[in-house]
């Protein structure tokens, strides 16, 4: 039983007996390090119902706890805070109940319960995945793992933006090149080849804009009248009309891209339970637009375009269907949400992992679905996150200046190799073992650097800083885990039986207090959709363990029972690191 669960009924009993007041909720927090104590009760909320000096109230409650609760040894009161010192025996009993529990902190999902669908990745099929996508997939995958660990049934999904004007741009550029290039003929991954043609389209488009402006057109006129853009728009209309040649080209080029995406997802270590394609869902969205028109939720303009007026809700008018009858992103997202609930009737909520540039879009989407009368729309969440910036500035895929996800992972592996070699960390390893380890370290550096940051904040990504073996980094935490595994390999004595010790070193108590927080950290991270809480918890645990390792003999301890306990405690710290990193999608090596 957790401390708060033990103390709450006893404190309620004390307050009822001492002050004749019934209190529903007791507020606890961790005791500040500059005060003695293991858990702190906040007195101030009681002052609404109990008149008196906070220090006197705290002293009376503290005395009651010392006299009536075995786990409480002593207390002190600082202003309105009751700092409670818990007995070593409580922590020893707690440790012995969880030391071999491989699922400590995790709640098993109810297979009959409602599920949460987490969407992430959601790429366009006109370019390879880039650094911005990397934050998206790492964040979405980790949130899905955390939600599952918190006791939720989870479906991982993505919507593939496989249609629209941006797709037609790559198709048109490939067609006009006349080269008939394929991934096989060029040796390029399919997503990279298609991305090259997206860049080629943009280059040709800009040249045509400049030429038209040279003929006296305004910039706005030139952008709208550039022949290559008009041809791309016509290609989109042909695609929507089912033109056989256009559809065949679309299927071929998208097929190349999917193969490329699959390789990238496998390399980065994320997966999906289901896939949705805009080419399938946009038609459903168009049907719902017709339904909304009939119900008076949408309105048609004279040019034939369809809109929804949300000005009364503090937003603006939003287009849901163009005047030529083609769908917009909003139409497609309406259709996709509806289809998902049809496909998975047990879904009770959805989490959309999409950058903060789309905050307004999701406000509108959720509001439209509410107005259309879908009850489940109240359980939709936009997991909004900040952009990833480079020292050189923001990425722009149409200019070909992005950091490619595949190239980034190769660079991270190379950086891990260089730093490991400089530090002399891998003596005695074969070249094959080193290659595997460089990849594990490089990916951990990348993932941890991104996930330790609150999702709402922007990231300035620095590859070399992320691979540092000291500080708040993935490799530093991995190195601590490997150090613990080395201790376990050297422990040539019985470490399974209960260690017979009566008291704890103060650093052992601190470690056990941090381990005890793990279940609540998972719940908090799930509620807030924030892997950063798990990442930074793991760093705090590792910092405390390294301080313990430097201060207290483990294998060098002469008392056999203390030595056994310290090895067991080290093992539990290692298990907790591995479990926490698993929630972040990060592997931990047995040796480093």
C-alpha cells in the first residue's frame, strides 16, 4: 500500500477526533530536501474548515500519527507543512513486495474496456520523413505505450495523406521529366525519389512565377496562373474522376513511398495497429458535408463552395468543400474520425499527435463534429507539440533543405561511434558488437533528447550534445543501466532471498522513495500525454543511483546481508530504468 493510502484515513481520523471536522481529501507532496521528512502534508487547505494556527494544527496531527501509525517515526512542522518521517521498516517491506515484480508500476488493460486510439506519423506521400516527423512518431508512439501502461486499451494508427494537390505535384514532375526513374534504377529509397520530384516541381513553379512577373503579372496572379500549377490542379481533378492513367501513376509512386516509410519506421522502432488513407476517407467526408447542408449546419456560397460559420463560437468561417467539389483537409479529417469509430466501436477517445501549427484546425474539427451530433467528439484530444528547429532555422521540405530522418539516424550512429571511441568505452568488443551498440546508443540519444522536452515546447536539436555520456542524456542513463548489469554479473552469491537488515542508509531510503513514485509517474504522464515526465523521472532516479554508487560500497560491503540488499536494490533500479525507457521506445544495452 502506498504511503498516501496509509496516511489519508489516519489523518482524516485525527482531524475528526481533534477538531470535529470531516475532510474528504488530504494534500500531500514530496518533502523538500532541506527539511527532514519523507512525505509532507499541506496544512493550508484545512484552514477553510479549521480555525487556528497552521503550525499548531500540524503539531496536533503529527503527534496523533506518531502515537497511532506504526509507519510514522517522527515529524516536524514548517509553517503550514507537516513533514512526516517514515520508518525504515515500511520501505523495507515495500521493497520486498516489489523487488521481483516485473510489472511494477504497470496496470493491465481491461480487454472489455473502452480503448483510446492514438494517431501519429500521418505523412504526405510526396517526400521522405524528416526531423519534424521524428518528433511526431516518437511522441505518439511513447504516449501510446504510456497510456497502455496506465491501464488503457490502445490502438496505434496513422492517416496517410496519399491524395491532394501536393501528391499531384510530385507525380506531374516525374511525368514531365520523361526519365521513367524508379527506386531500382536510381538506387534510391522510394520516398526519397518521390521527394526529389516534389523539390523539382517547386523549382519549376518558382521559375514560371518569375517569368510571369516579368511579363507584368502581379506575384499573386503569377502564383495562380503558373502553367505547372494549373496542370497539377487538373491532374487532381482527373484523379478524383478516376482517370485510369493518373490513378495507375498515383498507385505506383505511392507504392514506392510506402516501402521507404516502412524501412524508416522499422529503423526508428515504431509500429502501427491500423492504417487509414485519405483516398478512402475523403469521400465519406463529402457525404457528411451533404448531410450537414441538409441539417443547416453548413451553408453553400454562390460559387458552390460549402462553409461552416463558427463566428458565434469565437472562431471564423471555415471551408469544408471547394467550389469545384474537391475536398479539403477538414473534409477528410471529418470522414476519417467517423470511419474510425465505425471500425473500432470500443474506441472511447482519440489522441491526434500533430504539430502546434495545426492548433486552430483541430479546434474547428472537434467543434464541427460536435455540431454534427457525434457524442464521442467530446473525447477527442489534440496532442499539440512544438516544432523542431535546427541551428540554421526552420525546415522547408519543398526547398529540399530538410534533415532527412534516415540520414539523421545514420548521423546519430556515427556520432555515438565517434564519442565512444574518443572515450575508449568499448574495449574488448568485436566490430559487429560495436556496430549494434553504436546504433542503440545513437537512437537512445535522439529519442531521449526529443522526449525529455515538454511536448508543447520547441526543440533546438543538437546531435552532438544529445550523445554526451554525462548529464541529462539517453547514453548517460544507458551507461548507468549497463553499470548495474555489470554489478549483477559479478555478484557470485545468493541474491534471491530476503536480506536480513534492520535499517537503511539514507541514500537507500532516497532511492526507494523515487522507485515508489514510478506508478504515479506513469499515471501522470498518461493523463498529460507527456513522455517528458517519464524521461526526467528516469534521469532523477539515475542521478540518485550514481550518487549512491559513489558513496556506498555495494560488492565491497563486508556485511553479507547489506551486500545482498544493495545488489537487490541495484537490480530494481535497473529494472525500473529498463521499464521506463521501454515506455519511451528506447533500448538499454547489457554492456557498454
